[in-house]
C-alpha cells in the first residue's frame, strides 16, 4: 500500500513519461532532493520504482498497476450503510 506522498511521486514519474530524476520529483512536489530520495528509495524497496545511482527513477510494472488502480473511474466505492450490506458485499467476493 502506498501513502499519499508516494502516490504523488508515482504520478509525477508517470506524467514525465515513466522516467525522470530526483530533482524533477523534488521540484514538482516542492520538497528537498534528500526527502525525494528517501521516498523514492522506499518505493524502490517495494518495487514500485527503479532507482539508479545516477538519481534517475523509472516506473516499474508494479508501479504502473498501482496507478491504474488509483486512477480508474469509479475506484472509490461507497461505504456500506448497514451490517447486512457489509455482509452481502463480503460474501459476494
């Protein structure tokens, strides 16, 4: 599961053609390059980004899947209103 800031980083990399550098991420999010590096390293350890020693970052297929899931229309479902509805949703899966 990615956090809100991590998701923003993934969106920036996607917007820049799936590949950019740490400075591009940092400037777009108005944060320091050190903080951007920490976030990108975390995303890299979880296999959402490839992080190179040159400072280049590249979106991985796993990162692309997360973005597809988060940006698909109707992604957010309504919260169940009653325990019965919650049970019905749970048993339908």
